[in-house]
C-alpha cells in the first residue's frame, strides 16, 4: 500500500507535525529573502524599452544585455572597480598581517606593557572620537584623496583583535614550547606554529575584512576628492539614490538619472563577487568566529 | 636563517607599502611654479568644489576643454555627489579644508551660514562696488540676485543663475481632447477633468487603472501657491510662519485628501520613487504630473512610442487664494571664495565669474560647441548625442551663467516652433507666480537647528492626513502643536526679522 509506505517513510525520518510547520515557515522565509534578488536580477536583464515601473514579473518580458553593456562601457564603472579591487585586495592582506601579529603579541601575557596595550585596545571599543577628528587626522597626515586613506586608518580594529587574541590563547602553549626547543624564535613560532593552526580564523577574517572593504562607502565619499578614484559603492549610490534637490521648489538642479534597469545591473555587478565567494568561505566564517567565542 | 627571513619580509613589506603610498598620492601633486615672464597670460588656476548631478565628467572632454580655453583658466574641480554634498561639505568647512571656490547649491544651510559668520569667505561687497567693472553681472543677472546672496547686508557670493520659471502642472492634452474636456482653468475644473479621465479607460486595457495626479510624495510644489501658503503669514506674536505651518498649507493637504479619497491619486504614491514616477508618466499610465517644463519635449517623444499622438500641456490653475504657480528665486546657490585666497586672486576669480555670466559662456553652458554638441536646425540649437552626454546640469556647475527667463522652459533638443509654443503656454507664470520665501531666501539659525527634529514626523503626518489614516482634526492639532513650540516660535521671529532686512536691502 502506497499510503502505508509513505507513512513508514516519514516515521523513519521522524518528521512530526512541528517539523512540517517549521519547514513550511522556513521555506516561506527563504522565499521572502530570495525574492528581491530574483526581482533585481530579472530587471537587470530586461530590455530598457519594455520595462514598466511597478509592474512585477519574475522573468524579463524581453531578455537583453543592454544595461550591462552600458555600465561596462562606462569609464567611471571600470575606474571604480579598479579602486575597489585595490582596496579590497591590498587592504585585506594588510588587515590580516596587522590583526594577527598584534593579536599574537596581545595573547602573550608576559609581554611588557601587556595590560596597558589591552586597555588601549578596549578603550577604542568604548570611545569613538567621531567623524570630524578622523577627517582632520586623515587630512593632516596627507592621505586625503588617496586610496590609502581607506586602508591605513582601519588596519585593524579592537573587535577582531580580541577575537583573534582569544583564539590564539586557546592554542596549547606546549606546541610553542616544543618549537622553541627545536630552535624556533618568536617569529618562527608565529609563522610555523600559530599561523598554520589559525587557517580557519584567517579565512574567516579575510572574508570579513574583504566584505568590509568591498562595501566601503562613507569613508570613500568623504576622503576621496578625485571622482576617478571613487569606489564602486560611491559610484553606485550616486547612480541609484535620488538626488537631494529633485524637481523645483529646491530652486535647483535635477539629477540626470539612469534608467531603472541600468541601476539594477549595477547592483548585480556590485554584489556578484561577494555572492560568488561567500558560499565557499562560509564554513570557515562560522567556524572561525566560533573558535574565538568559546574561549571568550 | 630565521632572522634572514624576517629581514626579507620586513624589507619587502616596507617597499610594498611605500610604492603603494607613492602610487596613491602622486596624482595629487601639481606643479605650481610658473614662469615669471608669461605670468600675465598664464591661465588662472584654482580649485573649486561643486555638486555632481550626472556621471563624473572628465575635464579633458571637449566641453570642459573649450570652457577653460575661453575663460583662460585651469580648473581643478572636486565633484561631490549632490545627495551627499551637505555631509561632505560640512566636514570640509569644519576641518578648515575649504577649497578656493565653493559652489554651494543651498544658500541657507546652517553650516554655510556659520562658515560665513566665522569669516571663512570673502565679503565681496567692496570688490563688486557699483558693478561698473563687472558688465555681465550688471546686465545678466536675475532680479534681486545679490539680495539672495547677502547676509547682514554684505554680499558673500556670486550667483548660480537659474530660471525662475521651472515647474509646471502637466496634463495630457490628447486625453483632454479625446474626452472633449476644455483645458481646466481652476482647481475644481482640474479635479473634474481628472475624475473623467480616471473613469474612462483611455489606454484601452479594459481596466480603469489610469492614475490621475501622479506624484512621488505629497505634491506640494506649485499647488501651495493656490492655497495662499506662499503668502507671508504672521502669527499672533508677529513671527513669520514657515510655509508648511500656515493655514493655507493645511487647506492644501485637505484638498489632496479629497483627491485621494476620490481615487484621483496613486494609491501607493508615498512609496513611488522619483525615477519611477517619471517612468510611469512617460509610459502613459498617468494623466497629470508636476515637473520642470523643459522635460515636455522629451517626454512626448517617449510617450509617442507607446501612445501615438500624446501631447503635454502645462496648466495655470486658479485656486482659492490665487494661481497654482510657484517660481524659483532665479538664484540657485552661489560661488563663495575662501578667505585663504589672496586679494589679487579674488579679483581675478571674480573677473572669471563675470565672464561666465556673459551670453557667450551662457550659450556654451547650455548648448556646448557647434557641430560637436549641437547642430543648428531652422535657427534652433539642437543637442547631439554627445551634447546630451556632456552638456548637462553638471556642466553648468562652474559658472554664473546669464539669467535666462526661459532656461527651464526651452528644451535643448526641441525645434524652435515647439519652444515658442511653450513660451506662450507658460509665459504668464513669470507674472503671476509666487516665490517661496523660505526656499533659499530667509534665514533663521533656530529653524535650521530645530526643524530637522520634526521634518520626518511632519512628512509622515501630512502623508497620513492625505491617505486618511488620521483625521484632518488630528493633523490640525499636530500643526498647532508645532506652531506653539517655543523654539519654532523663536524661529518665526527670526524669519520676520530676516524678511524685514530682505525688504529693506
């Protein structure tokens, strides 16, 4: 009997009514989450001439690469992509170097001035000077309008330092001792013992920093004066968000806005790299952050 | 072996960082030493910050090359996306990082006022004098232009000239004709016309889904004039009440509420974005929309693709307190010169701005170069594809430009006959329209500090009142509460004083 088979199958899987409700709810939630993506995706491939606002369709009424062609042929997009790639690649590498070396130092309680350094780090977690002092600092050290202004002020941060430090404290000291007996100095211990053992958190933090750099918006907007150096997010925001003074009454000027399909294509292009990389690094991501969390 | 590794690592690290730093910075260095003997014809070099309204332009494109050649300047432009201009410009002002010239669109932003009061900019009253040295300023500026650029009776900037006539209440002429409705002359006739259009299925899709009055928020511009919201209104204490808190404004909200309840406005208008509104209108889903007049030609072209015969007309509607026509001041912001600039250079920069107010430079700003950016057909200049790309709002952002009465009425891509017809259609606006005193005119520091706290709430309340989520009585109570707020009352008093100063100038 078919019904009986099915029943025993479900019994074997131990699915209860609660499970069904859970699954249904989860499916609904995931559909809600994925919906905007599909909409943006399909709009970006819609031919501009057939696009009608406020008319919803899951698949383009007419497929076209027009919007992508327009964006990829514009110099500003390519310039911004270069800037963003530069700060993402160089910035992430430097973030990792500075975070991991500093965290290693902080994980050694015997280090002279340890508690002072620790207090200094925690201080920045609690107190923040604000935008204006940061801007003045960047200006006075001559980093205005340099892509380095998006990298150097944030080489590391207190939260990452503390998480990585806690993780490093969880590495058994015996491993380091045996390395020292074999003739390793501090640096050797760091590169030959600590780093290989920290691969999961390296991957997690690499992703973490990379996403941060990829999404750089506010700092890029205030520090960069040359439009050729703009990061992707600044360009995309200026393309997408309506300008402050629209129409009349503001007494002013109207922004010339690109069509909706072009904006959507720009969104897809800007999230694509992260979207592609994320699933592959995700397992390290959860793992890496957890490792630090357990030790606390 | 280990120490060698460390050494190599640190050397390569520092080299890596150094090269990076150099490559990041080198472009910002400029050669400033000029030869003494050809100093007199050397182009005037200065740095200007301005708002960006389009794709970032390249200063080496044909338009900017010509602009700099004609004015004998070498401009160093820093563009800030218009939506972020306030944020970034405040940081620049507050950190003392003020470029030689600032093109500020909002004359009454609190940071700018504070900057002026703290002496960040040159008082140019003395330089301008009786304008005898500045012929173009003398003849080519909007009426009262320098009044708008003054603070405490001193002039601090030269204007960004823009047309006073700008917005128009557009309606589909072809639809009116189809239904035999004469062009509406009053708000009541307008309402009746919208009703008739909405109840007939004009796009023939079998559904009565045409939007009457399309907007992306409560469409207050233009209509406010018809309800007297732009007329100076004093409260009991002698303060001058801001437009949005006047009884006229509340009457207007009540009128919109009626339109909404009759189904004459888009159901979800509060969530429509500006770009979507334009697209809805140009795809023929709405009867009426309020926007700059000069769009008509291009929008008709787009409309005709899907609805042949589409035609737009701008209405002059009589309301209970006058015609529904709002004008701009004619001064859309100004160019401020940093106090750090030496006096000699200030004079040169002012000369540059005077030159940009000439008709020659004005034509360049509006149309670009002949046969590159525009072609002359039957005496009218019509922009080419390159013209549309390079000659836009951003390209008008570095000069004063001559005040042009029809600047926002003419379409740069339309034939002469079309623009002539538009002149006839809206010519009356300049005579009957009203200026919003609180838009780039009167100053109150208290208002600048207080109103941001209420702005979002007010917008939400007026939307709720229009869609019927709250009663008119509730909205009126809310407006009264704001009117009774001591800080806002102080602001009204400051506005009254500012108005007095403005009239006496």
